[in-house]
C-alpha cells in the first residue's frame, strides 16, 4: 500500500557528506505529520550515499533516489519536477 503524504520535501545532494548528518537530523526532528523526505543524490563522488543510507535506515518517511551521473542544475531541476 502506497502512503499518500500531504507534504513532500525534496533535498538535492551533491558532494555534501560533511553537512548531511545535521541536515537530515533537522528533517527527522520535524513534528509535521504526514510528511515524506525525498533525498536525491545527484551523482556525488564523496561519502554522501553512505551517510544517507545509514541515516535513513528504518525511517519510512525518507525516500532515497540516486543518480549515477551529475545532471547539473537545469537538468537536475527538470528531473526533480518528475518525482
């Protein structure tokens, strides 16, 4: 069964592993009900994917999408509009 969320927060990520724990913690601590957090890794070359996957484990509000290649801002925005 697919859950219908009233709010979706899209978080683009590119080579920002040093900031991810604080950013994801802030989202996780939100008191808003019926919200999903969509983390879109735009081809990061650093440790971002490992940080994301470890952090979101067990929290169904988080969805992870990984792009193998960096799309750069215009293409990334177009991709996010399709989510």
